[in-house]
C-alpha cells in the first residue's frame, strides 16, 4: 500500500539527514494514535512501515467466534470464511486496514502531529551533533544582523553570535562568510540554541591550528592565550621537538601564517612568545617587546616585580596598560613594573637605619629628633653634633650620648663586613 505520508516523510529524511529508523518509529506511533482514537485500543493491531518503498501496512488481528460481542477484536466464522474458507472457530483472522477509513480529518491531524514529531526529532539530532562540538571552529554565512546578535547559517542550522561575543568595532555584513568558535549549546523550547564567539581565546587557538600544521599535529603546543579582542593578544607556545622553533613556525615564512590569523581577527596584533617553566624567564618574555633587567617573583602570592630601564617602562606597560595586563593574564602572576632608578632609590631608603628601629633611644630623644624632621640615623650623623645641639632640649651630654648610640650601630656593621 503506497501512502502519501510515507513518501513525504521519505523526502524529509533525505533532505534533513534524519535516521530512517527514527522516522519509521514516528510514523508507527502516529498510526497507533489514530487507531486508538477510532477503535479505543490498539492491542490487536500490527503496523509495518517500509521507508525504502514508501509503504505502510496495518493489520487488525481478530479471533473467530460464534457470536461477536466485540467487533474490534472478534469476527464471526461466517464472515471469516468469506475470505479464507479453511478457517475454524478459535483461529486468528488477519484483516488488512485501509488508512482511508480513518477519515480525512483524522489523517490531516495525524499529518500535523507527524510534522511536529519530525521537527522535534530534527532538533534533538542537531542538539546531539552540536553539543559535542563545543570549542570547534565553524564557518558560516551571515544571514541576519540586529543590535543584539548576528545570526549565522551553518550546516542547515542558525547559530547566534551575541553582542557580548563580538569583537569590538568589527563590522558585519549580510552574506559575508565568518569564522567563530562554538561556545555553548543549550536546549530551548524552540530547539537547540548554539552560541558562537569571536572573542573566546579558543578561537585564536583554533585559527593557529588551521594555519600551523605543527600545532595541529601536536609538535607545537599552545600553552596559554591572553586577549584584548580586536586589539592585542599574547600566545605562549612550546615545541616538543628541539629541531623546530615554536615561534618561527607560528609566524611562518615572511609572517604569512600569523598574518592570516591577524587578518581573520580584525587586525588584532598578536605576540607569540616561547613558554618556559621558570617564572622569571616566562614573565620576562611575556613583557615583550620590553626587556626587563630583573624579575623578582613571589611564588606564594603569585606576584612579580619587573625592573626595567627608565626608557623602557612605558613599553612594558603598553597603551592603556595592555601589555602588562596581557603578560599578567598569560603568566598567572600579578606583575608590577618599576623603573630601575626608582627601585634603587627605594632599596637605599630601606637600607637606611630608621630612628624608630633603635631601642636605645629614649622616647624624649626620638620625639625631639622626629619633630625636627629627622627619620634616620644617617641624617642625624650627617648633621653633626653642633647642629643637633641647637634642637631645644638637647644638652651637650645628651648629644654625646645620642651620637655614641648611633655610631655603635655602624661600628657593628663594619665589624660584620670585616
């Protein structure tokens, strides 16, 4: 029996890549539903769907009885013999049902249900397909642009690029081809919702995998990425083969590889650096193009101080602090950049002996000296006894005692150095 419904569904199967078994089950369930609505039960009915031939067969199994009480499940011997003369009481009689008996209204309703079920099956297939592709780069055509999102057509699916996942100041045009990374796949009442991103670091990694075969093959490993999307990024790479230069491979001959990535990301400037397990070396490289003179790392607090020549401090910080912030994100250390001249001045200040650290000084001595503007022993000794004697409350013996105390500290330092 050729059924138009099955033919229509067969076409949908071909177009939308839905499994025949899944659709066959949907058609079977649809006819069972129609049978229940017409007969009240489908217990004694069998349905066979042949998707290849576009056929469906419905069989109603009845028991042959003398007196029919339930016409749905029973048939009289006289009626049964009209079809098969050899049948007897108690035998099963199989009757082929013509779908047209269900009536046009019931069949129309069933078709609507079938269409809905197929759509649901299609949505589930799409969800199962895309949920395992998070982190994968997709290529699609821009179909619609609004203030909140850009809709991209990808493999018979419409995916969303929300405003928050767009590169700032990047302009999109309908019909253009765009690359993005699948960030999130969720179920909704309308079907699967696929969110893609142009700002996620995984997009940058994926683009490098496309352009740099050594990354795709695992010879070069991307150790970390930090981005200001559309403006600047830093990528740390490491080679698993000593014969291959990780940075050189990523840049490519005459920069052709990295330029392809830069162009795809709205001319985002990309620094590629060699990763190192030593924090001091890694941080120094991360601050490129600046060249720190020294890196002081605090492992416990995950902080670092980068000491730079005075003329390179602005280079290390970068426009709007971008270079330092990217280096901090890439390395995982909060980096403080300091001029060499300021660092040396601070060190000198720390090395000076503060009056407050000298326990032999009486409170009166300390208060009078600090009131006069002295903070360190060096300042008092450099001033000399004559000047200090001019401070109100300081007599000759007090001044002599004061200088004796201060001088003793420096004598101890000299003895220690010897």
